[in-house]
C-alpha cells in the first residue's frame, strides 16, 4: 500500500510538472508574440520620429534664413521640457555628462 501511494504521488508530481511545462510553453509563445508586436511598434515609432525630425529640420532656418543642417545640429530636449537646436559636438559631450550622472546615481 505504501509503495502504491508512493507511485501515485510520483505520477501526480509528473503530471503536474507536465502541465506546468505546457503552461510555460503557452506563456513563452504569448511572450514571443508580445515581443514581436512591441518590436513592430518601436520600429513604427522610430520611423515616425525620424520623419518628424526631418520635417522639423526642413522648416528650420538660421538667422540669415538659410536651412539648418541636420548633419551639423540636433534637437535637444531638456529635463524641464525645453527644446533646443544645438551643434552635434555639444550634444555628444552633453550625452557623456548625462551618462556619467546616471552611472553615479546607480
């Protein structure tokens, strides 16, 4: 009787584990689909942002009325919500400073 109960417990454990594996496989597939959808959404947002970026630069002019080149300038959004057009070399140095600040905070 003890051996029979032991075999029954072992069988139940195996069945529970098989059920867990099926549930995890289903969850994995669901997460893969969600990841794929998120990736598509991110790519669409990047594309829209890129289009917006080029649209903004196509309308910008400097003090003499000449177009502002996106090769030389970038759009910078500060933490208080202000938006600036700054030279790329300044933006790179500012990004390095921001990265250092973030690493120190961690």
